[in-house]
């Protein structure tokens, strides 16, 4: 009887996945734009995760007669290379470089020899300096390398947006599903609360709050989360309101499933597609929100590498075109990638859009 | 009666192009029609009959749809394919009228009935508002709506299904078209109303001497109304002939299959000593009507009002009645899926006082199959997940292989390919989905199954297959069925005992033979007359 059942479980990246997941992945791959966007985004993101190896003022590796040094991992004093001071060695100092070369040493430098705080002294002209051999995208008005700051800034933006999106979708989806599925008084009260909540002028509140507490990565995350979780509620709620009257929910009740199980298995999956469509947009708006706060000067502390701050500098130094332009290009690229990926994911999850097989 | 044909369709083909995929919906059909003649186009869903009809009015989504180079639709000597838009608009609703299947969605819910009928008159005839009002009232009388003055000011939702269909007919006839296209005009209606509407359409056609194209999948109706019949399958005409030729001497095997597609066979006779599975006495389901502001209860809708029944293992009790008679609510009330009052004894245990948690162990033993094959399967779960869900809950100690095995067996039992378990519901036809629904219910091997109109959304031939399947399953498993339907033919093929319901109450209850052969109540008689002979009987007891 089971002769037809020679089903081999499909694998994806070595993990066993269910056939539907497999099919969604195939469908996603067929959407070329989304698929390449995902790759570009992942490459940029992974690259930025290892920013320290790509853009740093310290060499990756030093070899001299005294053995191997890993300045990235550990700080060495100037004395350990035979210098005069017990303070940390400044590898950009020609004196230190000479000291090491005297001991038959060599360096491996990262491709960009500055990190986001390095104040450069090898630029042409005064800060902000135009792009040159040393500074591929020029420097900002504090003589810091723009490319290095973009790399680190990209990392902060994406991480910030990721965490914010995950937090606010979890809370938004749960509260939307509860309201939609149970309805009644709970829904009524929650909806009124959300209406009042969303009608508060966010940006002023954020500005006021960030002048009271010192803004940092986590405090900003919390502040923005207070307002961003409502984004998904209405979508998920509407979908759940619709689905809860469907026959298959009745069928699930007839099977004896508990309310929670019905929400999880039957109601949420339907609401999730609507939610997933929104995710890239929420992520994009998180990026924008952080950028906006930074641009206005209420965001991350001044030394932190941030795309908003770069835009602000571009605005303040309009003669230095490379500042505004690189800020615009990187933010535009990031937002476009997110939206393209989002479109691909949405289509892949929609069972009515048949894959061309 | 028939003269020179005024509509000639030659070699009509219709292709739909989506992306690079071309679907040949209709492959070169030809027919003609004269005044006063009724031509029926029959076929199952997907046979291309509705598309053909829509193409007569050039209402297809062009350019996604396209006609073949040799296709021609000649109406009173005028070629309609490729005619300019303005001319087509003049023809639509003026010279060709159309009645659609679903009166609910073909009337605009935001406009009063009078406005919708007036519109047709004002657009085509250029009548003044006052003249249009007078003509509309005339039309309402013509289509037999009671208190037309009052109904004119109603919104579509305030009318019953039959009344809405009458309004649709009034709209289609407003300008006295020469050709009337009726696309399954009675499919969505109850049998008694179907009989009335058919009578009305026939009568009007004679009076106005229209040519009519009547599209239906129901051969009973076609036999009753058509002069000539075209049988379509997969976009092609397989047989064409007069009513008599087709029904008394069908040639093509497909026609024969369609004619014999009525659910047939004898219901299973339960063993008189079989254990009683479900029993209830004086069951009531009352929904409170609340005042809008303080939400105080100001009255009750008595959806089910005092029903007693008893179902034995292997027995089918059929519940028949028109929409709104409370038959679905009775099923849900018995399963305690809606609050019901009255004792329910299920397999020897009283379950009426249990809360949802205490009921859970019994859920595996009582299952439900729904009417709508599209709404009853979760669109985001695979068929395997849908069927396996109950097993996961009620038999959690099955290993994954055992569960898979049970799913495969359940699919085989309903004659589906076990490989279907990896696919999603939207990839299946209505009949296949209904089989999945049955598999979901039967995989738990329940003692009691409520079937809520499981066949009414399906084509006739698919219906009879499903009925055979259900009867067979019952025979093997000795399951008790509560079979809810408005379709008396299917009920006759399945049920051993029958309850006729109306407005929540029992009209007549008894063995199937007695109900069908010697109905006592006037209402039951009119139901049976409407269902089997398509005639209106005992008019005073049925609604419109």
C-alpha cells in the first residue's frame, strides 16, 4: 500500500525542510530581483559585521623578529616594538612603522586603514577633504574617513532595524491576533488605546525624551519600539477578524483544538503573509527613523558612526558633494534592497501565485 | 414557433493568455438561435459554457481573452466580435439582457432596487425619472414581486434570494431585449424558489417572444425548460440536438454520463439493534437579539426550536429545508459548537453540560464536513497537515511514520492520490477538496459525522461520486451521519430517516420512504414537487 511513498525529504542548506517551505524557497529564487537583492544585502551585511577587519587603524597582523602580533585582538604598547613609551603603539606613526621594519617586520593592513573614529592626517587639503587615494570617499568635516564610517554606520543601522523589526512585529502580531480572534470588549478597548497612542506626536516625544535620557543604541531602540509596534496590529487584526469566521476555523474547533492552537495554526499563518509584506517596510522605516533622529542630532552619540549624521554633515557642508552623495547612495541602496527582498518574500508566501515550474 | 435564426455563432473560440500560458477555454463552437426559442448549454464547471455566454455580449476581459480568426457572432446580421464599444454598450442591456447566477453579488448593495432598474431605462431608453419609475413598477409586477411599491425602496440585502433574482430578471427585461442570456439563474436558490423562477422565466419568454440561452449544469432544469440542447465538455460541443433527442436518445457517452449523474442508490439500512450514537430531545438554539446601545437582550432568534432525534450506528438522518430553516444550526448545536439547550446524549454520555475543555475528548468521535469546499480548508496548510491535525491532537503518541501512514490511508479511503498530501488546497477542484474534508473528518474514525450540505457546491456527476463514497464509508465504518441538505435527490440517495425543517421547527419527520412516497404536510409536498418535477405546488405555504 505504501509503495508510492518513496518521498525523500527535501533539503535546504543541509537542513530538512517541509515541502511547502522548499516550494516557497524555489519561488523566491525565481524572482531574480529579490534573489540578487538578498545576496547583495547579505554580502554587505556580513562585510559590515566584520568591519573591524575591513576598516581599522591597526594592522591585522604584524610579523617581526619578536614573533607575531595581532593588534586587532590585543593592544600592544610601543615598548613591545622597542619604542620609548609604555602607551599603546600608534601604528600610523612613521616612527613605529620604522621600528618594526628595522626588526625585519612586515604588516598586513586592512583594505581601509581607518576606523570610524580615526582622525586622518594624510588627506589632501583641509577637512572635509575630497576623495583621494587614501580616502576613497573623502573625509567628513572632522577628518574621519567617510567609507569607514559608512561601513560601521551600515552595521549599526541594519542591526538596529533588525532588532526593532523583530521586537515590534512579535508584539504587534501577538496583540493583533488576540484582538482579531477574540474580538469583543478586548478588541474595543485595545483599539481605542492604540488610536490614542498613535495620535501622539512621536517625533516631539522622542526629541523631548532624548533630551532627558542620554540617547544610546538601546535607549533609542526602546523609544522607537514604543511607537513602532502598532504598525502591524491593524493588518493582523483585520486578517484575523476575517479568518475567524471561516469554516476551517470551525472545523478546527470541531476537532477540539484550543483557542491558542487555532490561532497558531490556522489564524496566524494567514495573517502572517499580510504581516510579512509589511516587514521590509517596517525595517526600512526603522532605518529611516534612526537616520532622521541622527540627522536632527537627537540620535546616537556624536562619535557613533551613523548614516543620519553623515547626511547632516552633507547638509552642513554643501560644497563637499561627496558627503551628501555617499550618504544618499548608501541609504537609497539599503532601502531599495529591503523592499525588493520584501516583495520576493511576499510573492513566495502567497500560495495563489503559482510558481512557473 | 421557430423562424429564421437571429443569432448565429460560428466557430467561436476563446483563448485566455496569461503571461506565456495560453488556455483554450472554448474551441470552435457553432450554434444559432431563433426568436421564442430556448437553447440550453449544459456542461460541468470549466466546460466553457459561461465564457461562451459572456462572449456574446463581448464582456470578457480583453485582451487577456481573445477570439480565433474565424470566430463570428452575428446578431441580427451584425457582427459583434470587434464591434466598437459604443455600439456594444447600446446592445448590452437593451437588445441582449443577462441574468447572472448570484443575485447577491450582481446587485449593487448600496443602491435601492428602484434606482438600479431605473438606471437601465434611463441609459438606454432615455426615459425621464417619472417615466422610468412607472415602467419599473410595471416590471416589478411583471416579475411577480409582492407589494412592489414597498420593495422598490428596499436595498438588495432586505430582499430574499428569490426576490433578488426577480429583481435581476426585471432589470434584464427592462428594455424588452430580443435575446436573454440566463447563466445558471437558479443554482443559488432553494428548490421551491427555483421552481417559481423557472416558471416565471418560461412565462416571460413566451409573452415577450425572446430568444433565450439558458446555461446550466443541472440537466433536470434543462430538460424542463429547453427546446434545444448543446452539451459542452472542455470547450467543445460533444452533442447537440432537440430536447427530446438529447434526453431520450443521447448518443455521446458524456451526455449519457451527465444524464445518469443524479445521485442514485439506496441508503444504508441500519441494523435495528445497532447502538444509538446520538440522541437529543427538544433541542433549542436561541440567539439573543441585543439592543444596539446597552446591549440588553430584547428577544431571541429561534434558529432551532425543539428538535428531537436519534441516530444509530450506520444510520443516516437527513435534514432538509430551505435556507434559513435552521438546519445548519441544528448540526452545530448537536456538536456543541454553538450554545444549545436540551439534553444531548452522545454514546451513552450526557454532553450537554460540558465546557469546551471537557468536550475535547469527545471531539475525535464527532466530526463535521462543510458545504463550501473553498472555505473549509486552511489555505496555508498542506493537505497532509490538514488531515494530520486531528491525529496530532487526539492521538499524540503516534510516531511520525504512523501518523503519515494514517494520512495516506485516509486519502486512499476517499480515492485520492496519497501524494496529494504535500500539496495545498487551492490546487484541487471542488470535488477533490470535499474529499479532503471528508478525509480530515474520517481519519479520526469518528462515531458521528455531521455533513453540512457537502454536495451542494459541486457538479452533479461529482455529487453522485461523493454520495457513493459517503455511503460506502458508512457501510465500512458504521458511522452515524447527520446529512444536512436542501437537495432532496442527494438526501434520497443517502438518508434512511428524514426531518423536514422550517423556521427552526420540524414540519414532518419520519422514514425516508414515507416522506418521499406519501408526504403528509403541504410544505413537504411542495418541496418534493419542486425538487423532482420542478413545479410549483401549494403556493400558499412557500415563501417567495
